[in-house]
């Protein structure tokens, strides 16, 4: 081979065809190159770019005017020029007709038809009549040019004869909208001296890939392998990977497990009994209205399996029986408690765990989606993830709760946090946790926590203190990956997902 640069079969095919069919110093357009090489347009484009990078081809772009018929040109192609239609009228009238008949037939175009027909010497005037100069009148250059453009749809200036170019210029002046033009960029391709030298490889048959057949037949011993240019750029490959939210959920799991917690799960749909009532949220509370909660229309649950818990919850709401509280002092409704909702918090999972297990000591957590009827914006979504957990044990207090949450956040890399007092219907005391954002120079709320009130735990048969928390997961992911809009986490931005650096 006269060159050490490897050649792809497409490159070889193009090089050989150009060396055989194009003289040195000549250039051809893209269509000719495709015809000579028998390569498809896509194959030809790739071969041209590869050979150009190796300095085997020189490619120049030229601007070529392309002409096509406008609205007026399409009408002329269909009906004919006015002078041609005048000739046809005269033939139909036996070769003669009066001026008045012409005016009736042509209207405003009468002067144009008569003037052009006289200039072409197609007609002659005698008194008040017009007659054909000859029984057969050949088509003029203008007519032939319109037919030529119409038959091909459009035509390049390079495919027009000199006389046709002159005719085209006069037609453009004569009729507005007869012919329209646009400029197209076209490539002119020429083989360089190095390219002609490389075309001598045409008789060398190479092996493109080591297939099982090539190895088994021993073909690789008698034919050279096609060299591979390891410096050539390759297309980026994006293998599948887990979504950053799934990765972060796994981090959360590992953080809680390392602190001695066990994960529990529960259904997305819950009864109002477990989503609200068991948490001592009164049945007339605003959060239970349709504008805040997604109810499953027309569906009521059978609560007969929870008769003991339901009676205790009912008494707690009505009069605080056995809890040291006066309750909410209203008539509690089993029908309202049986309504089915998409859970508004994962506390519904942990509260059912407490009701079923009645543990004296426990450390459990759950991670899952929750749903609230909120208008989507940059920081709110009707569907989001929540981290829920409880710790049960004797003599537990807020200091223990702060230690657990602080330790949990530190394992995720969030160390600058603080706690503010707040209010929740089912915990007392209640806190919310905040994290400081260095980039924004402000504090961001991450979740709420507190000690379950006796009105929550005693009706369920849990005697020891219960520390509980519900933390937002989506906002933690946004902080980790510097995402400004929560909707971006769930969008179809593949570019962001592909280039995102995760742990």
C-alpha cells in the first residue's frame, strides 16, 4: 500500500471510482460522485468526511441558483402564455376573428396577447380582424423553457443553456411570480494527489472483522486485516444506569440500616382511618378536603378487621378517653374513616406498623411516594418521595430525636443543619429541620418530626414513647445534584441524565 493510513471499504470505493472516472484537476458534484461510486447519499457523506480528514479529497462549496415555477408560472404551464392561447382561439375560429371577440375572450390580457403574437409574427391585422400568419406555429423559447422547468420541478442554473438564461431573465422581468429562485449550497469534490496514490489499494482485499468463519477457515492467514485508526474519534456510548433518585434512595437505606433501623413497606392507597384518624387529625381538618387530598372516587373500605383500633381511635377523637386529653369533642364518623385516599404521607405506613406490632422497642423506616393535590411548580409536585421513620422505646425524648436526624443527615453529607419548633396535630413537641445552602446563602426546610402524642399511641396499644419524622427526599436530591426545579428530576432530559456524575 502507498499509504499507512487505514481505509474503510466506503473510502476505498469512492477513491477508486474517482480515480477511474475523473481526470486529474477536475471536480464533480455530489450527485455525480454518488453515481460513480454507487454509494448511497449517507454512505457518500461519511466517506467524503473521512477522506477529507486524511487530505485525500478537497471539497469546495459553491452557491448554485435553483429555479422553479411560481404561482403565475404554474398557471402558464397549465393554460399557456396569452399569445399561445390567442393562436389556439384563432385556430378554433377558422384562422380569423374580430377584435371584439379577442377582447371578450382575453379581457385585460388582450393587449399582451396581441402585442406578443405580433412581435412573434404569429398573427397579422387586416381591418377589424386578426388572422393567423401560418397554420402551424412552433413553440417559442419561452414556452419550451417553462415546459422544461415544469417537467423537472426545479432546475439548476448550471443545467441551462446560454440562450435559456437570457430567456429566463426576460421572463422574470415580464411576469412577476412566473419563476422563483433560491440558492443551494453544493459540494464540488476533487481527488488530491495523495488521494490518487491511495486509490492504488483497490486490488488489495482486506478482512474487516474477525468473525468465527474467518477464524475457522483460516482466511485470516492469506488476507491482511484492515488497519484501525485508534486516534479517530468514536461516537459517545451511554450505557444504561440508575436514575439519581433511585441511587439516593439506596444511600438513604444504607444510612438508616447503619444506624440499626429496619425498612418496612406499605400500600400507596390507604384508608382515611390510617392516613388521618389514627394520627389524631380531626375529620373536619382542612388537609382532609378534596383540594388537598386525592380521594379514590366512590370507594369505601371495610374496617371490620380493625374494630378494636377503630373504637379506640373514635373515643380518642370524641373525648380523649384514656389519653389524658379532652379530644376534639365531635361525633366521629366511621363512614368518613372508611374513605380511600392516595396516602398524603408515609406516616400511614409506620402508624399501621405500630398498630399491628405494638412494639415496646423498635427502629423502623420507610421510603415511598406520597400524593398531595398541589399545583406543580419549581419546588412543589403533586407526587413526591418521603422518608418516614419511628423509634419506640422507654424514656425517649427530643434530644434523642435530634441526635438520630443529625446523624442521618451527616451520613448523606449534610452537616450544617438546625431545628426549629413548629406544629403538627399528632406530635408534641414538634420540630422542623433546616439545612443551610451555601450557594443560595439561605436555609431550606427538609422535613418535620416530633414525639407522638398520647392520643396517637395509647389507642393503638403502644405504651412507650415514639419518636417520628417525615423528611422530604426530592429536595435532598436537588441539593446533591444542584437542581433548581423539582420537575427536572422527573423529566425526559436524557442529556442531563447521561452526563450527571453520581456516586
